[in-house]
C-alpha cells in the first residue's frame, strides 16, 4: 500500500510537470502564429489599403479557435497517454503486491516453522540445563560433605601425627642419652679390666705380703670374678668404686667390695627394665604408625575421588559455557545471514529495475522511430515528461534505499579523501616534528635567559642595597653637617662673648684668626664629604647605565640571532616562547598561592583538632531490645551453637567407631528441628504477605471496575477461557459476552436495529467502542422514554 501511494504521488507529480511544460510550450507557439498573421494582414492593408475591420476580427477569432482546438486535442492525447501509463503502473504494482503477499505468506510459514524449531530447541536446552543443574547440585553437595569429612579427618590425623612425632622425638632423645651412658659404662669397664691385670701382676710379685692375707685375697678374687661376669652379661655397670679399691690394694676391706658390687647390680637391673619398657613403647608406636598410614591411604583415595568429581564438574561447566557460546554464535550467524539476504535482495531488485528501464527505453525509441514526423513535437513533449517521471522515480528510489551505484561512487570518493587526508596527516606530522625541534631550541634559550635574568636580578638587588646604604650614609652625613654648623656658630658666638667680656682690647686679632682657622677646617671637611658623596652617586649612575646598556645589547643580540636563524614560523615560535614564559610566571604564582593555602589548611586543621578536643560530643545509639538485628543475631548464635554441638558429636562418633554408622546423634536432630522451625516461620510470614497482597489486589480491582462502570457505563466481569461479560448501567439485567479467542459476541439485548449496528460498526468499520457507545445511547433513550 505504501509503495502504491508513493507511485501515485510520483505519477501525480509527473502529471503536474507534464501539464506545466505543455502550458508553457503551447501559448508561445500560438502567440508567434498570431503575430505572423497580424504582420501579414498589416502588410496586405498597407499594400492594398482596402479591407474591413470586421473581416480582420473574424479571421483572428477563427484562428484563435483553431489554435485552441489544436491545444485541446494535444492535451487530450497527453492525458490518454498518461492514463495508459498509470494503468500500466497500477497493473505492475498489483502484480508486485501479489508477489509480496505470497512472499510474506511464505515467510510467515517459515517463521512459524523456525519458531517451532526454536521452541523445541529451547525445551531441549531447558531440560538439559535442569538435568545438568541437578547433577551439579548433587555433585556439589557430595563434594561439600566429603570435603567436610576430609577436613575433619585431616585435622584429627594432623593432631595425632604431631603428638606421635613429639613422643618419638622425646624417645629418640632418651635413647641417645641411654646409649651415651652405656658407652660410658663400657669405657669404665675396660679401664677396670686393665687395672685388674696390672693388680694381678703386682700381687704375683708381692707373694710375701699376700701370705698373711690369703683368705682375704681369695675372697677378693672371687668377688672380682663375679662382678666381671655380671658386667659382661648385662653390658653395663659402674666401676668407679672398683678402681678405687684396686688402686688401694691390700689396704681395702671385703665389706667395701661387697657394697660396690650390689650397687652395680641394682643399677644394671634398673637400666635393663627401662630399656625393655622403651622397647615395648616403640613397638606400640610402630603399630599406631601403621594404623595411621592405613587411614592416610584411605583418605588419599577419598581425596583422589573428590578431585576426579571436581574435574568432571569443571569439564561439564566448560561444556556448558561452550554450548552457550555456540548458541550465541548461531544466533549471530542467523542475524548476519538475514542481513546478507536482505542486501542481496536489494541488489537484485536494483539490477532488475535497471534492466526494465533499459527495455522500456528501447521500446519507446522503436515506437518513436515508426511514427510520422507530424507527431514529432508531441512525442518530444511526452518523452520529456517520461524522462522527468523516470528522474522523479529514481529520486524516490534513492530516497527510499541507497543506490548501489551511488554506494560504489561514494566508496571511491571516500578512498580519494582518505588518500588526501593521509598526505595532509603526513605533512602535519612533519610540521609537528619541526615545531618540537624548534620548541626544544626555544626551551634551551629560555633556560639560558632565565639564568641570566636570575644573575641580573641578584646584581640589581645587591646594587640596590648598596645604593640604599649610600643614601642612608648621605642623610646621616647631612645631619651631622647641620649639627656641626650649628655647633660652630654657637662656639663662635661664645668665643666672641668671652673675648668681648674678658679682654676686648687684648689679642683681638689672634682670636679672630683662630676662629677663622677652625671655621675653615670645618668647611674643608664638609667640602670633602660633599665631594665624596658626589663621587659615589656618579659611580652608582655609571653602574646603572652599564647594566642598562648590557641588557640592551643582549636583547639586540637575541633579536639578531632570531632574525638570522628565522623561518616562516618565527612569529609562531616567538608567540610560543612568550606563552611559555607567561605560563611559567603563572605557575610560580600558583605555587606560591598553593604554599599559602597549604599553610592555611594546616592551621585550620590544627584549630579543628583543638576544637574537637575541646568540644567532643558523645554519641549514643539507642535501640529497642526486640529489634530485627538482635533477633537475627540471636538466631545465628543459636544455629552456630547447635552446629558446634553436632560437629563435636559427629567427631566423637567417628573417633569411637570405625564400622558403618547407622545411628545419628541427638544434636543432628536438634539442628534439623531448629531449621524446620525457621522454615515454618518464614512460610508463615510469606503467607501473611501473600494474603495482604491479595486483599490489596482485590480492593484495587474493585475500584478499577467501579471507575470503568462510572466513566464508560459498563460493568466488566472477567470469566474463564478469555471471555468478558459486559453489563450496562442502564439495563443491568442484560449483558454482552465477548470471546477474545474465537472473536465472537453473544447478547440477550432486544434491540430493533441490532443487525444494522453489527454490520455498520463491526463488519464494515471494525469499531467495537463506537458499537458499545451506540448501544448505551439507545438504552438511555429507552430508560428516559
């Protein structure tokens, strides 16, 4: 429909353009003919000087009639051709509309099929997702349980291992100490055996001394042999007393030897008992270590299983992600395919339109060649009109869609513009590089100038200080001169008074000469001071002049350098240098301001701290005892305590029994009961909220129905199966039933023009609100009557 409207607009534009062109051409031809006839008539009148005005008028009127008839016939021909052209366009557009309708129907069918496929795929995908989520949840729950059991077992085993390791270390230390003591005893026994050998040799040599004490010696020999045999059998002993007795020789008694032997045997027995107990303990430790190794193997197997399930879960998650990515890629590819198809269709349409236009142009040229020369003018006019209509159609097409040829043309233009822009960019880069180099040079010159400026400022400050000191000295000297002159005058007056009083007559000439000499000496001093001050002022002036000249020379030299090394960008560089100097000065000012503000900020912070220290306000937060946060914390604490109890009971159960666990501790039941209570509370709260929402919704729906009834005059009643029952406020016993699925209308109203209203408002105009409005008006009229 839109295409038809556009074509009708274009055809109407063509008609307007054709009419304008025909009206512009035809009157000009008629005027020219009229002028020619008038000239002919005037020539005849001038030649013959015979004619009547009436005949001339009749002839002119007849000529005008003929011209109007010709114009009318031409216009009729133009209109007929336009009409034929419009009929052709209309028929072609109808055919295109039919094709488009068929394509639309085909596309709709395809869309329905694709939607069905999509729904099936989505259902399958949702099923897969639910299954995978269930599996993942089951695996995660199993993993969590196994992790918890593994952690608890690991903690217990670590504790046991640490204890066993500490015990083993202690035992190793005791064993080392025992071995050291055994080594010591062995060494002492060896020393004792050697000493015994030496003593036997000594005893054999001293037979004379041993004769009297044979009994004692025999007893001593027996005891020594018994001690040596016991020591060799038990591999331990204490031989400190034996060495002492052997070294003393026959001076030692039998009682002493007996006590030493008994002590050594007691120590050996105690050592053997300790050693046997340690051996038993080490065997027990080895058995416990073996049991723990078996448990560790079981735990390692369980950890391997958990790792395997983790890897499977990760692989499933990766597959899920890959599936989602593939689905997204599939959707994107479908969208791209649709876009490409639409573009291909546009290109094909463009090609077909071009071919149709070429065929039409060829047919028109053949027709024009076959026609007579008499209709050349009219054919030219029609051709102009057709060309204008074609141009308008092309323009409309260009407005509707981008022409591919124009796209290609624009692409070539953009390429050319791109090349030009690249060249300009290169030139700009070269200029930027040159500017950077010049900027660096200017920066160096600027730094040099700043250094010189600093030195000159320092010199100027020093000279100002000197000048100030000299001026102060000058002022002081002037004041001293004034004081001296005043004193001189006073001295002169005093001298004159004294001379006049004491001896006016004596030595007047001498006193005058002395006063004159003193006055002359003081005047010479003043003159010397003046000369000195003038010399200093002249020196200062010379120094200031030298400074000014040096500054001028430097400026001239800088200007000459810039002129010598100048370029077409020198003005820009000077501007940049000036700008840099200005920015540096501004930067210095800003830094000073910043320092000031920092100091102020520091002072204000200190004041604030003092004020805070002085005026501290203690804030106290008040809260009710039965607040939601306290409730939540109470619940959490209770849950935590129950979980701790459950954990402890389970650990005890695990430690106590190694067989399969069939019973459950009481703490587990308590935690489950607590969780059940919490769930019941939450359920109660949610039900309460739901009932409130339902009440509120019912209230609002009733308000909505009342508002609709009061404004529109109908009471709505929503029924099942997408049906709506409508009651009128003027006749509440009558109703209308609308089925929104089947598009049907049922009523028990007794109206005379019911079928007319249905045919006019619903079948023809398709306006249900107007139909209902007419029914309300008729019912109101009935109630009024």
